[in-house]
């Protein structure tokens, strides 16, 4: 289980994470949703020991990530893509990561097959497409056969077949009893696979519960998301609808 309790992260006087509390339970896919700048990445970085909170706690099975022995056996994560040296092959990257946590070499071939990269294991990562890079990031997260998965935008760069594949994979991992926490901007995908939903805006949780409870009387999770976060969107068109930063600057 993932337990976030009264988490605060300040940069000067500004709280980018402001008293955030939620849980992600074993056997369930929990969607972590919010506009850009809402505090999702800061929360995940604290959870994975990449940043320190101002106050509060972010625990995995009751312990901080940095306190875990051989953490890749307990937690698999993907933030900001695969994070791999482009001069390495997929196989050498996974082998190097595995050695850091005493993961058997046999797991390298297993996760390459699981993510559809078995024929690309000897190719250099610099030649990978964005979708292949995402698959490699997921393979790296699964390398230690962990009970907890934390994935940031896992469908980024995947084609429609790849999106169907990740949907099935996440459902299978949860059905095996794993804890799956997913941050995504694809509301339709989260509407299909999430058991629970946490929505964050301006650093605060604005809704948390089952997908049905968060969607409430709205036609979809997407409609509920915009109703919950619309006032926190920085850019808006003349009619009041949210815009991305690129749209607001005339680039979209």
C-alpha cells in the first residue's frame, strides 16, 4: 500500500504540495490526476525518495522509499520516460539496472518479452521511437517483479495498439494483487481501467474515492475532472474553457 499523509512541499512561501493525503491499495489501479503544475510530479518525486517534503509523509508498505532494502524488488517506477543512456542497448540498460539490486539476469529477457521488446534488446536506445522508449521504461519498472508500481504518463508516445496493451497490462498487474498508481492526462483511459481516482489541483486534493464516486453525476470521468479543476487552470479561452499553455500562446 502507498500512504500519503498531510504531505507539504514548499518552495519559498509557495506550497506546491499542500496537505495532500490519499492511499493507493493493493489489487487496485489508482489514477492520480491533475492539471499541469497541480503538484503531481512533486508528490511522486517525494514518494520515490527523489525529493524531501517540508512536512508530512509518503510511505510504501509503512516505510520511506530510501529506507527500503533493494527497493527495485519492492517498487517499480517510471518518471519522465525510460531515463536510459541512449548509447546503451535495451538489454545492457536492463542488465545494469538489475545488477544494482541483485536482480537475476533472467528477468531481463522476461521483461523485454512482456513489453514487446524481445526483438529490440540488442538495439541502441538512441534509435528507439518514443513508444519503444516508453515500453523500455515500463520494462525497467517491472524488472524487480515489484508489488508496487508508480507510473507517470505510461501511455505517452504509444500508438493505439500500445495503449490497449498498457491498459491490459495495468489491469493484469492489479488483478495479481499489486498496487498500481498511475498519473495520466488521458481521462478516457483512466475511465476504463482505474478502480480509484485522486484528483489534485493547486497542490491540494479536490476529490478522492472510487472512480464511480469521483465521477458522480457527470457523464464521464473527464467531465468530472474539468468540473473539479476548471478554476485552477491557468489558461482559459474567452468562453471560459481550459486551454493548454501551447494553445494560449498560439502554438496549438
